[in-house]
C-alpha cells in the first residue's frame, strides 16, 4: 500500500553523497514493538540523514516491515520514539505528507484506474512531478485506463513504484518493491531511481532480499536480525564483516584454531582434502598474514554473503543460548 493523504489510503551505482549537515530525516530512539509475546523490534536506535539511500536487509521475519510501518505511524510502538524531520510522525499529517511508503503488495480500490491513482497522488504530494509520472507509466508499459483490479502483480508493483518516485517525497520508503517484476523491469526501476535521486536528493529506504542486486545503489546498509539492528554502516564497510577462506583442510583448521575464528564460521564446504569456509568477522592483519604463510586463499565476499553469514551466525548463537537456559 502507498500511504499518504490520498483517497485510497492513510495519511501519510550511487551518485555523489547528497547528505550534508542538515538535521536527520529520521531519528529512532529505544524503539520496541511487541505482538503478544513476540518482541518484533528490540531497542532500535537509528539516525538517517537526508540525501542518502539506505538498504534495510535481513531474513524473513527479522522485523523490517514492522520497523518501516512504525516509522510512518501504521504500527504503534510499544515503547520508544520516532521522529521524522524533527517532529513525531504519529498522527501528524504535515509530517506524513512529506513521506511516501510503498509496500510490496499494493492495495487500491478495484474500480480505480491507473490514471485515478496518479491524479490522487498528484493532489497528495507537493513535489509531485506529473511529467515524470507519465514517463514512468510509459517505461513500465502501463495503460492509464487500466482498472486496478485487472493489473497483474508486477503491474501493481510498477504502479506503486511510479507513485513512490514521482511523489518526490523527502522520505521515500520502498518495502521490497519488486514483487512480480522481471529482471528487466527491476533494472529499469533502479535506473530511474538513481537518475531522479541525482537531480532530486531525498532520504530513500529500500527493504529487500535482493541484496547484491541493489548493493551498488546504497550509501548505507542496515541489517536487522530478530528485531535488533546488528549492523549500520556504509556499503563499503559492511562488506568487510565477512571473508572467504579456502585451501587444504588441515591448514584451514589450523588457522581457525590459532586465530579463534572457528567460532565465527557461518558456512563450510569440503571436497576431498580441500575446504572452504566463510567467516562472519572482519579480516585482521594477523589472520591475513597467517593465511598467506599457510598458502590459503583469502577473498572478500559479496554483500549478500555478508548478510547471510551474519544472519546464520546469529541464529546459531541464539539456539546455543536457548539450549543453555
């Protein structure tokens, strides 16, 4: 659902860093959210600057959608605070009118046509660019006359993307905005996002499972695991939180034992006497030196592998803690 002051809903390759000394666009302090006995968000603290693109990543059920819904007031916090542009977002139409939230499953009245959705969005957002919206309609090959109930999943996703981008909202939140889109359409979305961001910087949050596909778009990465922010760093720094080690099994095991890195192994594959492991930890100089002495290969991993490694390790540690109770 796209949220804003609209008739259908509620109020509501990276360019050079456009962030500056402005006040944060988003400030979250001590945010907790419970659903019965389930603690979906745990003491979340975040500050998001204007003019940056953030990737919100994590496993299914990590709390990503709950966090985004809480930012725009669709989910009430159990405790803690959320401020957008220096003001509380909850029941604050002036703040929410500067925000667009595009969810993975768009929800529009069945009898509305594409042109009706765009017309309503044009009234909802002060920064709305009708020419850009029509260009996107053509890019995604949508018919302005098409009824929403006749749109495919991918077409509904494209319509949400059009509203999100053409709104030019200062805070643009895209929650897994690729349902039903083929690789060509996703590439088109990424291209249009970057092109428009370069001309009209804003704070963009993209929640996604396709981590490597959007990695080059991101200024910063936020990893959410079991409701906890376990990583919030630049895209380049985030990549340094895991590495791949490969070679003779006896030498790999020797290094893991000598450095204590064995406790951080998130993935292991063996073929004959050769072993490959992924270590969910930054590579320090001592480990790299020892690896070279042992004739082992040390390689960086993709951002997707970093996220998977840290998530796997977190699950392993949580299981161990539960077993100790």
